[in-house]
C-alpha cells in the first residue's frame, strides 16, 4: 500500500525546486517540492526541510534561503541536488549560480526565484517548516514551464518513506 500512498501524494499539485541556503561564505542547495505561499502581507513562503540534512545547519545559521523554480526540462538538476549529501560533496561545484540579495544561491537557468529571510522555524513531524519573508524575486524565463512533482516519478526515492497504510481515524 505504501506505493499507493506515495502515488496519491505525488498528485498534490506542486513544483520541484532547488532551495539554496547560505551562512556567511558557506552555501549549499537541495531539491524540495514542499514549498507553499502562506501570506500576502507580508509576502511569506514556507519550505519543509529534514533537520538531519546538511543544509539545515546552514539555514539555521544564516537564516536565509532562495527558492529556485526549476523548468520542466531540468529533472537532471533536481536529481543532482536531491540525491547527494552536502556533507560529502560540494553540490554547487560546476553549477552556474550567483548570490542573491540574502547571499543564498540563485541558479542560472532557473524559471524563477524567490529570495527569503527566515522569520520562523517550527517542528513538523520528521521535518521542519521554515517560513521566510520574500525580499526579492523574479521570473527569469517567461516562456518556460515549471517542473511538476508528479512528472518526476520516484526521483526522490520517497516511496519507501510513506507508511504502509493511512492512520486510523478516531
């Protein structure tokens, strides 16, 4: 049943993003699909991150992140940032990027970006929900189309993480 649950969750309409983080001159990035707008005033976005990942330490220290919206044809980039550990590999090596206003990495060739300053960080099960105030952003490729999570199959290898069945209600 866990493959069935994974399949259901893949149908949540969400994009695939590379989240850049920075703490001083240290930077890293990771692939994420759990990104959502939570407010208009102020403009707030939230990301979900596993606190065991190397990027979380940088996020805690620097308190900034950038959301790089990937284009439909950038699945290889999603895999690059989503299947390696930032503890063992410099994932930004060989990738064209620049520092945003906050210092977080903005990827060349991304569809769009949002540059954010952290305003809150709360526990959310096995992840952390981190909200950031948007301080900059732009559409970089107006004619592009976003990479959608449902189109990536089990790229993130999450099927094994889902429970075998839904929790009992009541």
